[in-house]
């Protein structure tokens, strides 16, 4: 890994990172409820910063790119917490704006404190591959060192055109463009092509195997459709998909047991001294910040969310530290981040310590979304920051700047999304597969609400298929030829039209443009980023335009 000389942080990098963090937070709040997946933000933030200042002919430094990427990553990943807000709305009275923002802030502060031991254990002590961090570092290096002048133009043209498409479609927009095109007789079972920029363009960042997995999930849904309560919308019966996703995630954790054993070994090394030539802060400062963060979290969670002091301590210890070490180490080794399943596991821990009610139980998943968003992503960002010799304190304090504004943005955007199309567990609404997973789990842990008939059979069958398939998927000689289990699982809980579109997009981007026409990876990445940003911005704009009275829908 090539290293760059240290450079000074600049006001324009902080300002741009601050703005992009809020933009990406709002965008991902919409995307995670619409598709169940997000692009955390470092690559998007780097591309936008490069595009803005490359056009202005001002020189761009690696340090600036690292800072902007770190702040964009922080804001973008916090959008994932909308799944917690949605799960609460699906099962009862939604949280107020103040409650959502307060939870986001205190869980994020705990996550930030936990970054210090995570960095010590997983960056300084262990030599992990960090595939995601290497990908971001590659984009930064390509932009700064090569400075392709076409990328800003492609980003601007594609982004604006696709934003117009999103706000002009018939799904809450101005009604000019179709939302999907039916596929003949398959339309009776949800078969269609969804004209979603995120699904078609953004599929490039997911990999071709994942895109094929989406198609497999869509086909399975259409095969099951005649036997489901709503044949025309088979994805609304999400229980088989839920069983598949949970079982597949648990098996993946088991298959990566070395990573998790290593995580616990890392925890045993917490007390050992590590040589650090670039400390984030002094031990005294860390102690003061930790006391403030943990005390604030305890007061807010106890007073606003009715959690016992014991349960708060359990969430901080297990959700803030142990869960973050396990999830971050898994991502550092395999690029597999088990956040969805970790949410359910922490719900189980919450239930074991007295948090059985749905509202209390969901705070376990919410803690994964809040603290994990800050801790895991910042640790990964610090990996490439260290490769580029950017001081770790720059990244830490830059990310701290994003917590308050992005927490407010996440809460406000969720309110607007929920007002425009209420989040529901059953029936028509946003797909929100992760939120539905957590909401259904909370009902099971609570035990006071009977589940629909046949649900346990559907969960068990989906889970059994998930276990068997994931075990087959780990056979190395055939792994590359198999659709990815994550794609299949999400394909089983999203509308078939979206699964088909993810596959169509993956085929066009990977096979046609990348394989046959030999388009450069950086160009395809720029198109993917433009597609993701356009879907996110357009999706957030539609309820805001309606609120302002300028949207006829």
C-alpha cells in the first residue's frame, strides 16, 4: 500500500464533509427503508468532493479526501438507524423527533468511544485485510493521482438526469415516468422491471453474484405467489425470507468462527500496552469523554426509553464493545458485516435482561444501528487513513462533528418518509426488510401478540433452506458460480420487480459495459454513485415537495 506524506486538514474539507454527511444520512434513511441496503458513503463523498473542486481547478490533497470520506461514511451509515425507527412505528406509536434524535446521539457517542479500543486491537495489533477500506483507498488514489477529468462531468450529468427521473415518476412524483414495466403473465405474481436508479445503476457496487441472487429470490417469490395470501404482491408475506436471512446470517457467523474467536482473543488483549505512534487522544481525555458518553446514554435511555440501569450497562458493554468488535472484525476480514443479524442477537440479550416488551426489545437492535454505525465504519476509515498517514485525531474529531446534525437529519427524514407512506409490518408500504426483521423478532421475544397462522412453518422452512444453501455456498470450488446468499435473502423480501431490476442492472453494468465494452472501473463506479445519490435525493425530495405544496401527488 503506497503511503502519502502527511498534510494539513482544511476548512473546505470540513465544510464539504459536514454537508455531504447530512446529505448522505438523509439519502440512506430513504434507501434502507426502500431496499434494505445502503452505500455507507465514503466513496460517494470522495467522488463528490473531487468533482466540485476538480472543476474549480483547485488542488486536492489526499488528507482532504480522507477527511471528507470519513465524514461522509459517518453520516451515510447513520441512515441505517431508520430501520430502528421504522420497526417501532410498525409495532406501535412511532417515536417523536426528539426521542429519535436523542437515541441516535447517545448510541453514536458510545460507538465513538469504542473506536479507541477497536483501533488499538484491529488496526495496530492485528494485520487484517480490510477489503472495504482498500476499495475506498483505491478510489481516493485513482482520483487524486490520476485526476480523470471525465468523472465530474459523468457524475453531474447522470446524477441530475436520474434525480429528474425519480421525482418525475408515478410513485409519489409528478407522474411523468413509469415506475415499472409489467412482464406479461408474470405480472399477476409481481413480475415486472422496476425503473429504479438504485437497483439498476447501484447494483454495480454489490457484485454480480449478489445481483444474480436477487433474481433467484424474485423467481422463488413468483413460484410461491399462487399459494400466498396476496399472489400479486408475494413479497408482503416476508416470513420465508426472514427465516432465510436470519439463518444465513447466523451460519455465516459460524463459518467465520476464526474471526469471532479472534475477536474474543482481541478483547482479552485490551489491557495490554500497544505502541501507538499516532494516538487519537490522551488516556485522560478518553477517560473524561467515556464518562460523559456513558453517563449521558444512561440518563437518556433510562428516562426517555424506560430501560433499567442494568439493561443500559448491558447494552453499552455488549452492544457497544463486544458486538462492535465481532462485527468490525468480520467486516475487516471478509467484507461481511453481520449488522442485521447482530440486531436480532442483541434483541435476545435485551430480552434476557428484562427487556421483553416490544418497545424495550427494539432498543437492542437500535443500539446496533447507532453505535455500530459510528464504531465499525470509523474504524474501517481509520485503516485507510493510517495507510495515507492522515493523523487519526483528524478523522475522530471530524466524525464527531457529524453526530448531532446527522442524528437530527435521520429523525426528520424518517418522519417525512413515514408521513408520506406509513411504515407497516403487513400490507402495502415501504419494503423495509431490515425493519420488518427486527419488528417481527421483537414480537416473538415479547410473546404477547399471536403471529399469523403458518408463520412458524414459513420461518422454519426459510431458515432450513438458508442454512443448507449457505453451507453449500462456502464450498470454494463452486462458490464463485453460486448466487450470493445475501442477494437471495433480500430478493425474498423485496418486490420481485426490484429483484429483477437488480439482476438486470448487474448484467448491464458488469457484463455489457464492464466486460464487453471494457468501460473503466472508475467510470462504472461514478455511474453507480450517481444512481444511488439520485434515488436517495429524489426519494427524500418527493415528500418534502409535497409538504411544500409543489408536488401534485
